[in-house]
C-alpha cells in the first residue's frame, strides 16, 4: 500500500492523491512511500505451490524475509497462499469502483424535491479530482437546472 505523506500535517493519502485529505495542501510532488499498486505482482511457483515473496493479506505490501508483521498496517504474516491480489486499502474503504450507489440515488431524489441541493452538491462534486464524482456532479447540476426550469414553468402556469 503506497501512501503519500503530507509535508504539512503528516496525513497519509492514497498514492494517486494530489491534495491532502487532512489540510488540503498540494501533494502532487510528494513521492509515495511503500509499494505502488502498479508494482504489486504476485509470483507463484506452480510446481512447489509456494510464493517467491511474501505479501501482506491486508494491504498487499511485501514482507522482508525476517518480518513477522507488516511494517505498514501491522497485520501479522500468514503463511496462506493468496492466488490473486486484492484491491488496495484505499479502494476498499472508499466503496470500490462502482460509484456511490445509494448515496447517488438519494442525491438525485433530493434534487427532484429541492433543486438547490443538486445545484450545491453538484457544484462541489463537479470540481473534485475524482472522475466519478465529477460525472455525478455534472449530472446533479444538469438535473438541478432542469428541475428549476420546470418549477418556474409550473409556477407560471398555476399563477
């Protein structure tokens, strides 16, 4: 698990982060500490069924030969053979790669009844670094504007 440690506040951030989650300072030029996700490969010797390197079952970091627990997350070494690597710690804790699911649906429902919610949250999400949040933000902004226009037309027809 590679992390970028903020020079200002010392907060651990994901390896792809450009802004610190703790203090919002830029961490574009900070070098990641640990094994990068792109470098995490698992080598299994099929004849002997043993791995040529030991990997932490929690964060996928490599163990040194004399280590009994992971130096990054503290998980004790397990001799079980993993046949595939899992997602990184940050991806698992942020809901995976399938978007925000229920929260997104609730935001669109709230925008239907109160368009200002969609405009505010959509504006915040549209300027996020995460492409998924950007697309949700754009959708909320468009849906919020449509609801405002429909509300104006509805009020004009009633009065």
